[in-house]
């Protein structure tokens, strides 16, 4: 059985077969900091192997479910020499890829409870979930384009499979917000 974890950016509680992951960075819109990616990848692998875990619930502290990757943390790599920056960037992508693969490999049912923004990398949680429940204030945003990046954290693979290639391309290229009612209609949410 998984022990309770307080990693700062996320909390884990396991009781009665329910593994609850609580995103815990409300001051940063629950963005995923770089240093939390590998611990999350490890956590997801341990959940998948845990015979006592029957269901996974992901929720968040504060007004937003997730602000994506921690852009402020990524900015520090700009001070590195080009070769170091490239190595850092590739390592971040490899780590994020492992996190997404491990998330999508969890065999137990996954439920996400969303409110506010579900942006960028945080969409991985809902796209890899079996049931995504949102409050009326929930909105989705593929913010990568808005900051000059390409979709990462599994979005380029997961989103077209969830909502179709044309809708996914529109969201990737436009960077527009998708409100809860539209998200429900297009299949990003299971229910409000």
C-alpha cells in the first residue's frame, strides 16, 4: 500500500482503496514544477503496481486545477550555455514523457475533479483519466502556442484521440480558452 506523501507540489493519500492525489501549488495555479516530474512518474508507476489501489482521484487546492508546466522554472535554463540548455531541455522532455507514459499506464479507473484552468501539461491528467468532472468555471487552454512552444506532456498524442484531429489542431494553433460547456460537448469533460 502506498504511504501518504507530502511532496509540497502534490499530496498523496491512500485509504479504502482510493488513492487521492492533490495538486498543491495554488500560488502557481498548480503548475507542475520541473523537480516534481520524476517523483510523479515514480508515483504513477507505484500506483499501477499497487494491488490495494482500486481507484485514483486527482483534485487540486485553490481556484485552478492546473496551470501546466512551470514556465517560471523553465526560464532559468535561458541563462545556461547553449549546449547545457539543449541538454536540459531534452532531459525535461524525456522526464515528462516518462511521467505521461506512466500516467496513461495506470490500470485503475482514474477520476479528475477540475475547476478553473486546466492548461498545458495539466491537461494530461484529464486526457488520461476515465472520468473528468468539471465545475462550471472550468476551462481548458493549450497555452503552448501563446508562449512559443509546441504541445508537450503527451498533448500532441492524447488530445487528437480525445476530441479529433481538427478540434485538437484548432486548440493547438489558436490557444483559445474552451469553457466548461464546450469542453463537455467536445468530450474533454465527462460531466459538470
